[in-house]
C-alpha cells in the first residue's frame, strides 16, 4: 500500500496561525515528527485516532495534547486532508 500524502487546507493553516506562538510551535513540532509520519502509513488506526460518528464524508479526529485535529481521507488518491484543528474546549461546539 502506498504512503498517503498530507494536504493542509487553508482553514487548517489559519487555525494554526491564530494560536499563540508557543502553541503553534508545539503543534507544528508534533505534526512533523509524530502525527504526519503515522498518518502517512496508517490514517485509520492509532491511540490518538478516532472516527467521528454521523459525518459525511467520513471524518477522523487526531488528538495532540489538548488539541483536536480533524481530517478526511481520499482512499483512491491516498491523500489525507487536514480540515481544521482546535483546542479541545472549543473543538466540539
């Protein structure tokens, strides 16, 4: 199975820009060193991954500390689209 490619949507990038520089640096470090390498090989399974119910298309959540990142997967093109991210206290409103 080929590796998935990662695509960060404009919405996702804007959410990261709005974070404090400390939080943005933390999140970027985790994305590059841990999240993306895992998602590229196995986007549907892991301790921090959960499929959300009632969403179409199928949407997944990745937990990074107090942040929640939401993504969808194009199974035919092997692309993971990171849609948005938020602090846990705001993510489910």
